[in-house]
C-alpha cells in the first residue's frame, strides 16, 4: 500500500520564511511604538476635552492619524496573506461636531484602538526577540573563534566566562538553542501578529452591509431632496418668468383685438409689445432648459463645457483634463454644475488670483478637483454653495472632500460613479 510522507521544506525555504517573519516583526516594532504614542496622545486629547474643554478640534486629526496607521497595517497584512482587508471606516466630513460624532460612533474606531493597544504592547517585545534571538545565536557560535584571544575569556551572556574549549562548546550549544527558538517562536509570533491585525482591522460582521444600506438610504433621500428642489426651482422660474410673460402676451393680444377697430395704431403698438414679450419669454424658457441640461454638454462634451466655464471665469484657471470620453447625462450635468458652482464660490469668496480644474476618469469613476490659492477657511455652514454641491454629489452616490485651512489653499475633491 502507498504511504503518505510529509515532505519537509528545503532549508532555503525555511530560512526565507524566517527572514519574512523577522522583517515583519521588525517593522511591527516601529508601528507598535507609533501605536503607543498615538494612544497616549489620544488619551491626552480626551483628558483635555473632559477637564478643560480643550482639544476637541484636534480629535478629527488624531483620528485621521490613527486611520493612517491602521491603513499601513492593513496593507502589511494584505502583503503577508495575499488577501486585502476592506477599509471599514466611515467618511469623516461636515462640521466639527458632525466629524466628532462620526468618529465616536464608528465601530471601526473602537477596533482600531483595541489593535493599537494590543499591538503596541506585543509588537515591541516581538521586535526585540526578532533581533535578539538570531544575533544571540550568531554570537554564541562565534565565541569559539575569539575567546582565546581575550585575556580571562569572554562573557557568554550567561553566568559564566568562556575561558576554555569546553565552555566554548557549551556556548555553541546555547547558540543552537537560540537558533531553534528563533525558528520556532518568530514565525509563530509573525502569524499571531497577522491574525490579530486581520481580526481587529477588518470590518465587523454586518458593518459593511449596514453601512452600505445606510449610505444608499441617505443617497436616495438626497436624490429625492435634490429632485424636489430642482422641480420647485423649475416651477418657480416658469411661474415667475415665462408663465407671467406668456400671460402678458395673451392679455396684450386681447386688448389689441378690442382696439383693432377703434384705434388701429394703438392695437399695432400692443402687438409689437406682445411680440417683444413673447421673445423675452422664449429666452427665459431657453435659460430654464439650459439649467436642466446645458446644451454645451451635448455639443462639446464635458471637457469642452468645463473648458468654456474656465474661459468665462474672471480668475485665471489652469486646466488638467484627461480624455474622459462621454459619461451618463446625469453625471455630466452634475459635474458641469459642480465646477460652475465651485468657480462661482472662488470668484465671490476666496480672494484668489488663480484656480485649477482637473478632470480624470476611470472606467467607472469621474474625479473632479477644483482648487484655488485664496485665503481658505471655506465652511459649509456659511452658505457658500458647498452644501448644494455635496447634496448633488450624494444624490449620485458619490463622495466629496474639502480641504481649506485658514490662509489657504482650498481644494474641493469630488468622485462621481459612472457605472450602470
């Protein structure tokens, strides 16, 4: 009968695994030190907030630093296992209170903190072992080569001096023990660190699905709100402008008909007035149609339409537009109005002397970046049009990011999905 034999890996492969573990644990020592520093810094921020009411504006930045650190670990685990770990964090946007609420209520924040504490406490000792065990083995093996050159012998690392060949042989035995421990402990520590990070830094069960449902619910509500607001705007424009002018045309033609027999000249003047009013009504109707879907998008595409917007902007605009091709009509219209609103904000509020527009696209995403060199400090709560931009983006299930420190510069980043 055939026998199953377990084939041992060759020595080179075994050493390769060992070096992989040593390298991972050494880098883990650095991330462990950063983790402990981040935890201590976060405790300091929380203490300042609780005792003195200070430090709250620092909390979002501290959370972003922690997310960067856990992101580094996710990438390390992905390289070690070949399986990427999805990003579980909720997007931190909006006013300061909203950002703090998102950070505090995000389940991934608690898992990140747990990882930073456990990794900080275990990563440093494992990094010391990753250095100490291999170097200790090498040192013990080298002792027979030089102990006889040192008067009185050399310390072995234990409670005796190596001053004879018999004790040098004992040192070689200790070196074998060190090497065996390194080959056994370090790969096990490596696997433990990878499993700990993979368990804590992955999204909790059901979180990705529930967050996605919440995002879709919010997107649907935003789409309905945006649709309702757009309908109300169109109805208002038609009622206050076009409808009123057409009603005036009807009234003027009715009066002209009554005056046709008694005062032909006055009737003729009313007809000319009605013609002018009808011309104005047609122009306003065209403006309403352009506000729904600008004809320039149909004629020149999104890149040409944005180029036209930049040319009309009173502030010089630098363009970086890739070959984005044609996109769904709703996406092109949203992108056009986002750039138009952003340029309007820059012109009215930023005090900038220059702006830049970038359009780049992948197969399923359109990325828009609008930046300026103004004084910064853009805030959605000040009614600068940013709320409308965010709602328009959320209606398409997109993402918005804004960086605008005091003193500038300001950068608006938008991602719009283009998939079917």
